[in-house]
């Protein structure tokens, strides 16, 4: 069965159905007046986590189930409570309890996404095939390993296994469920007749490959976050707006109602509501998403579509000028003036300006290139 993350709207329905299924939580008296001990709570939470991961990731890895269970038991929600607070069947429905667990799963995925994203700018050293070798030798070894896998199996599944191996190598065996699911998502997004071409392209460009994997993880977060948001609203845990504020960190795509100023979140930029909006925002808070922006600017300035490139730019920070701290870069491109990119420099740091595409394009060069027309908004304190 395809994992939730590989499915469309039917995946959302399947996950909501799973949340509403009954799970044994023991007698409510066990939670009245005192906190259950860790071992007892672990035994109750573990099988529920296992069922959640099976639906979300088609998970079969015990290491992943154990790691996520440990994470959920240590996790604290926005109100300071832990999962034991929601295990009392007299106070919370099964769907509310499991929605809380699913939020914690979102946070676990976010942690793993950040770990992987931190490696994107350092792509020559990400593969430890030969720790004593040069980066070029490691990249060659990675490509050779992929070639062997594809040749021996002669089927697209080799690409899925290769991506799964990257997750295990870089994030540990507890990330097995993520690697398997992301590998299937990548395979689903490429033409199967072009798997070999795509695989060689990605193996030659490890930074581009890791950026793609990060974006797939971000897609998973947004899909899960949307399910949690709706479950919170339907179970009376929070209003939709409160849930949106609590879970906003899991989303990169936003729309703004220009008549009311209301902000809404979306799973991806391909949603019909996003495409139809007159004001869209794409948050760039990872190197994976920054790579997409750089690729887009690179295509724009190369004149592929025959249009002359121009950028609208605005900086936000603390007492900017020459020495102030830069926090955000807002940017709009000529080809789509309804879309604003918001780059979180405070989070990504200086590497946001040196990260480069396979063709060498980086944000520093784009901003310094005098041949690219830029419209600045009140730049007296910005530059």
C-alpha cells in the first residue's frame, strides 16, 4: 500500500480515518491524579506510533518506530503538556490523542529535515565512502555505487534503495522510514523511462540531490501539518486560526487575502487556491528551498523564456546599513509579480549567500551583478 506521503487527497482521508480508529489506552483511572511511569507509558504509546508510521510512511523499521516513540515521550507541546496528558480516554478522544502524536511526528520530521538541510552547502563531504579520500573521489564512488545498483537490478527500485541508503548514512537507521518514503516520492515524480538519466544527474550533483530530498521532507511536514490542523479544529482542541499559528512552522507556501490581510497556509505551491491567489508568499527557510529559487533566477537571467530579468528586492533587519544584522530578504521576480520570496537569513546565516547551483549561481553574485536590473524599496538603510 502506498504511504500517505505518496498519495493525493485519498491519502488525507486515509490518515484521518486512522486517527479516528480506536486504540487501547488502558483504564482511565491509571491517568487520574498521577503521571504513569515511563515504561508503562512507552508500552501504550509504541503500538499507536507504529500504526501512525505505517500509514504515513509505510514503515517497517523498528528503529524508526522506537526513535519516534522516544521523541514523542520527551516532547512538550505549546501548553507545556506532554503526551501523557492526552492519554486519558475520559478527557480526550482517540482522534485528539493521535492528532497530538501526529504533531510530534511532524516535529521529529522537521528535526531530521534540518539535519539533512545543514549538509546541503557542504555537499563534497556528505558521503563517507572514503573518509581519507578527496571530495571528488567520494562523489565518484557514490556514482559508481548507484551505477552498480541500477545495472544489477535493472529496475527503478534501485533509485529508491539508493536514496534510502543516503538517509541511513547521513541521519542514522532511525531515519529509515523517511528514506524509504522520500525515495518512493522521488521515483513517483520522475519519468520511469528516464530513471537512469535522472539518477546519474543527481549523483553528479550531490548538493542538488540533497536539496531535492529536503524539499520532499518539507512536503511531508506540510501534508501532515494540514491533517493535524483540521483534526484539532474538528475535535475542539483549538480553533483553526490558533492551530494555524501553532503549526505554521511546517509550511512554506502562503496566500494573503489583500482585502482582509488574512494569511492562509498550503501544502504546496501547486494547489489551485495558491495559483489563483493575487498575493502569494514562498518562505525560503532551508537550503533545499533556496536551491529552487536560485535555479529559477538562473533560468530567468539566462533569458530562456526570452524575457529580460528584473528583481524587486527589500531587506529587513536591525539597524542595517553597513554593519547591521540582516534578518530577511524579500524578493519578487519579473515573471511572477504576485509571488514574494521571503528568505530567512537569520536562520540560514551567511551560507545563504554562498550556496550555489550546479551552474555556479549564488545569491551574492546575483545581488552584485550590475547587469541584472533590481528595484529596491527605500534602500537608504538597506545597502
